[in-house]
C-alpha cells in the first residue's frame, strides 16, 4: 500500500472537516462527534456573524457549537446555555441599556473572558481551543479565520450587520444583497487548510446551516473554496429534513 492509503493506515485517523453555522450545524456536529472519534472531527465555525455589543466581542456561532458539543446548550431556545439566569439583563433593562440581544449570565462570562484575551493579543482560534479544552470538548472547533470578515446585508434601510438585521430588526428590512466584507482578503486558518490537505481526510461535510448567512461566509474566506475543491475527499452537503422540501 502506498500514497494516501498508506498514510491513512499509518495514522489510523478518520478525519472529517465540517463547515457549520449555529443551531442546525451544531446539531449535526454533535451527531458526528458521537459516531466517529471526536478527536478526528474538525468543525469550521462561521464568524461572519461576530460583532461587538456592550463592549464585548461576541461569536454567536462558535459559542453555539461549543455549548452543543459540551452538552451545555439550551434545547428549548436552541441558543445560549441551558439553565441560564438573566440577572444581568434585568439589571441592564432597569438602567435603560440595550436589551435587544439577550446575554445570559453564564453566556456573559464567555464573552467577557474572550474579550479580555483578545485585547491582550491572543487569537480567536487560540481562545476557542482553550475554551473547548476546559469544557471537555474532544472535537476541534476552529473559526474560519482569525482575521475580521463580516456578513453585511444591503437592505432597503441601508447596510446592516447580521445581528442588527436578524435580531434587532427581526428580518423586517428587505434584503437587496449580501456582502462578506473582508473575507476575500482574510486568511483561512492554517489548521483548516492542513486538515483539508491531510491524506486521512475522509469527508468534508457542509452542515445544515443557512447557505447564504452561515456557509457562504466560510467559503468566501481567502482560499477556502479552492482548498475544498482540491481536496481528495468527497464533499457532502446536508440540509434539514422537511416534508415541504422535495
């Protein structure tokens, strides 16, 4: 045996790279981690939704992935932590602060610590890897890039960041165009490129996340699309099951 087959036998890995947004993608990522060696799963999380709010750096999709794979997610809301408390939001509301984006007390700790470490010079990927280790997550969760790449919706009310459009304005403005600002010039995380080039790679899975708002931002980063197109493994696209979908 030689080439990729020999390398796969040597490493004994069943490497899978999954591209994921938040809620839907996180469910599939959790399932994958349960049916294969979790340490061989690399989940590439969308960071186009990342934004700063109340002075905190918030990464909604990365956090949803972390909470889901750590068994900490709220199954009712689909986002945030289970058994969450809301003392901070209640106090903020009484002070007249912005409450359109809900931050639970436990979730707030994630954002506060991430913000502190980003401001001290650590990368988002390093912080995410450390959080995962502390939460007992065996799979590797990586941001699509450590650079700034943001999803911006051009609407009838002007350009809007994703969270402004989706949460604050409840998707009411008409969307004319979607732009992925900074994505083309951003660098794909080196570990993602290494995984896509690994002879042990068995599949690239596109999780059932919104194709325009969660998956396209990942594909728009630097050489991501090219690296996926050139990898030797099959690319599998998953979508939600629905009786209304043929």
